[in-house]
């Protein structure tokens, strides 16, 4: 049995049957338990996810009813029996991490980071591409989300961003700056205050021989920071600009006296 959360919430059986979980509080409970697979999730945490600050008096009884129906659903699938556990302070899912796409994604990204640090950029890119291929849309697309799941989704989304940064770093290490530039432009547009991304874009443009575009990218960063925060780019970025200007000056054609 496999659980897919990177897109619509689905359960895939050993026979290959795919079930889409409807938008319901049972789905919310299962999603919380799966992103914390193997850990005991307290009753209070599940109640907060389901009702937030508007907790009904019957919350505990209703939660137990939802868990009962979830168990009943799993009981209809041979490999699903015994996956949902009751523990003294809450509930847990007992599933192999390899059966949960989010957990596989996290493992592959961590592996990519290890490979890059070990000087294996090609292998790092392979792991990242396998990780990104798992995504079928926004995490738990279409589901109702409480504060607990929302926090987990923020974490997973940040993890995906770090995967993209690893891909960029590995590609640049292999000298593939031309392939990197379009991705960096998109990342800069989505994260306009991230100076590290701007710096990588500027360096990649420069390494491609596109100095004018690199300088324009620096000016764009300067305008964004000045408008949004009233600050200048970090000192290392200012130094990078000076290096670009110096390089441009060395390669500039000689002036003709008039």
C-alpha cells in the first residue's frame, strides 16, 4: 500500500487500485499521522487540526468516531489492517517510510545533499530529479487544512525549494550555467528578497558571457531591496558588482578620440 500526499491525497493498493480520499476530517487525521509517520500524535494536536479554536464539547468522542471509520476503511484492504495504532496519548500510523511519497521525497533530497557534498554533482542531480518527479501538484491539493497540516505543508514546500537550490548548485558545479539561468530567473521572480538566488543568477549570467544582463540583474536586485526594505545589497553582492564592472571595463572596446 502506498500513500500519496504530493498532489491529491490518494491511497494505492498492492493491486494497483487508486483511491482518492475525499475532503473530510478523516482525511485530515490520516494526513497528520502520515507526515509524522511512526510518531505518536497527541489527541490535543489532532483536535487542534480538526477544529482550531472552535472545539466542540464532543470533540474527543467525535475524534474517536473518525478514527473508528478510518480503521474500518483500512480493514477493507488486506494490507491496510493494523496500520492505524492507538497509543496511550494519541494515535500513530505504522507504515514503511518508502510507502509515503513525502518521506521518499525527503530521503532523496537528503541523499542529493550528501552526494553534492561528496563531490558527486551528477549523482546529486539524479536524486533531485527523482524527488521532484514525485510531485503531482500542491501538497494535499483540495483538502481542508488546519493549523497543524498547514505548518507541515510549509515545511515540505521549503524542502522542495531547497531541492531546487541543490539542483542549481550541482548544475553550476558541472558548468551548466546556460541550463541554470532560466530556472534561476523563475526562482528570483518567486523569491525576490532572496539575495542568494540573485547572486547565483548574476554569477551564472556572467559565466555565460552575458555581462550586461548580469549587471541588469544586480540593478534589479538593488531596486527591489531599496523599494521593499530600504536597504542595499549585501557587501558580497556589491563586491560582485564591482568585479563585473571591472571585467566589463577590461573587455570594453577602445574609445575613439573625437
